């Protein structure tokens, strides 16, 4: 019998998040599962790592499945680094991150801790996928996603994800039968318009809360935003070579 | 007389960092300077933003130049968002970030708070440049960089940076006369091999420090690493559309 794949699971909503619990349940059907997830919510941590402080990481007692679980004090990227370089005795066959409570489509990918965990795995040469649901509620319904996540993960294990690429998978907030299918997309060229809510604390000092509105002026029908708005699951192949290769020639005309 | 350009300055080493002080000094020669920088070191914060907590931002008294300065409790990206959406009365003509104490070449760009500040400005439609010196010491010598930073910034203001692109400029640790020139490069395909230093705290609990070794197996002579190792300043045009466009076709063959 072929050895079961080793699956590393992480997220940014923290080890207790229902989205993570659903992902563990799905992965237990496919392979040998090791979870290394933050001990507290780490949403919007981007690709942050802990370099000026220490990390704690505890193996926790698991009573609801065969998986092994670690709870870590760091960021999602710290979790993946700890897993790969310290906790696991072999390289995982795949890393899955999520299921994120909330969208990581379009520009959100760059702020996302969930996607950064997947991207970090990609940087370390591990096939990786981030899964997110367009519902930020703690009690969001992850049931409709299960069969698709199973299908996408098995396909990725069988086909192999292109080198230097990580999959960013987002799900519309719909019932299973309402989902029309899966589209391979590009990241929509959309953005947040921020507003800071300015308040005064009980001691008279001003402070701010970040708020914002997501604005998509990209009318393309090949984007993740279009797919999600049209009842499709979006998959964006995402890379970590940030070079704008097409601009090298233009910058060479600057004669610096 | 033409109005002076409005220049937003930020960094990740914090408002007191000598690298930031040097950058302010250079920018005062070119335009009207507003500094919005973290009140504490924020290295390796990547594209993190503060969404589950509050932000403080104080205008500070400046005695050493014409610039306006704000000190902010958040990450480098928070600083740029606050500057653009709350503190400035018009859109800056350019945003410069740094000078970072330490390299942001190759894969370091993705972990860098300094580059994330520049990238956030780029996302907001502002021409932006991150500057970094390959010397992480607090008392690093930034003098040799001055004429080049002035030249690159003026060129960017005159020529305009391509849309969707941010410049990642790294300087070798050399005297001015030893620097051979400037190369437009791609990001080297290099990586960190991490090792976690495992220790026991005074209460008997284990903890980790992240350490690592930078490994470059990319032998290309068009990379930032090659340029820096060969006494050139590297400029990588860097983008925030993370789509791996070349992989869309391949993923479409998966028949999901």
C-alpha cells in the first residue's frame, strides 16, 4: 500500500477556529495530518515573522481525530517555518491553510496570514493551497466547501502544483447546489479605500480604528472577483517572485 | 516656481533609526517632506496591518529640519494607510521607505516591513521606492548612498514609475568610490534555511529563537544578488499583482 501523504495544516484565525477544524476533518480523509497553527488570531498579519522575540510551541492533546496538533505563539509564517524546520521529521507532501473566515481574493492576498502560511510553504518547496470562505463569521457554514476542497487537494497531490506557485482558493458564500463550478482566475485589480474612525480614549488621548470599503473597478471576466460574484469558486495561481519582469526594459531606459 | 513635490517617508526600523534620518535629510533637498513612521522597530512585519486593535499616532516636535513627523503605534503598512487616508491633505507625489538597516534583496522583499510600506503606497497609486543597505548595524554608514538615492528619486519623479510597480533598491556595503553603478535586476531565486535555537526559560518552559542561513543557488547574472555581490546597486521592479499568469493555462488542464 502506498504511504499516506503527509499534510501540514495551518491558518491565521488560530487553532480553535471552526474553519481550521473543518479543514482538518477533510484532510484526515486523505493523509497523515499535522496541524501547526497560531495560539491566537493572526488575521492580516501578512508575511510577518518573529525575529525580535521568542516563540513558544506546544503539542496539544487531541481527542477528536488521528491528527497531531501544535499550538504556536507566532504568526502563520512562523508556524510553517517551525513545522518544516523543527517539528516534522520529513518534508510535507502538501501544506493547506485555512479555511479562512473571510475573503482572500484580489489584493486581500497580500494582507492575509492564511495565504502567507501557504506562500511560505511554497517558498520552502512544498506544494501549498490556501482556502478561504467569503464569510468572516465565526459560525460560518463550511459544509458546502468540503467536497470541493477534497477534490482540489487530491488533484493537486496527483498533478503537482507548478513550481514557484501557490493556489489561492476562495469560495462564495453559497449552498453546495448553488455553486456553479470552479474557475482558474487572475487576481482582480481592486483595492481598499480606508477610513480611519478617530476616537478619544477615557484618558483623553486620540486613537484610530482602521475601517475601509473594498472597491473593484476591474471589469475583467477572468478575475477572482468576477468568478465569486457569479457563483464560482475562484483559484488564482499565486507567486512569490515579485519581479515585474515586463518593467525591466523600461527602467533600463532611465540610464541610471 | 513649480510647487515642490510632496514626499511621504516611512520605514520599518522606527522613527529614531539612523537610516530614516539619512533618508529625511536627502528628501529635504527635493521636496516637502512628511514622515509617518513606526514608534518602535517593525522589522520583518511583512504586509501586516492592525485590524483587531487600535492605532495611536502623534505629531512630534521637529528641531532638525523643515520636515513634518508623525510617530505611529502600528506597522509600516498602517503608517502609509494613516498618512494617505488621514494625515495628508493631498496625495503624495512619491513615497520613499527606509533606508533599511539590512538587505531586502531576493526573497527578503516578502518579509520586509520597509518594502511593504513602499508596496502599500504602490497599491494606493503612489509612486514608491524602498531603499535598503546591506548592513544591519544601527551605526551603519549611509553616507555613500546619498548621491545615488537623490539621483534615483529625482529620476523616478521625472520619468514616473510604471503603474503597478514599486522599486526595491539595495545598496552593497561599500565606499562611494567602490560602487560600480546601478543594475536593473530580477529578484534572485534564493531562500533562507531556518534553524530554530531551542532553549529553556527560567521557569522550565521551552522556547525558540528563529535563526537561519541565506542560500542563493540562482546563478543568473541578471539578479539582485549577483549585482550586489559584484559591487553594483540593485533595483528590482516589484509588483503586487501576485498572479502567476503563466500557470493559468496549466491549471485549466486539471479539469476541476
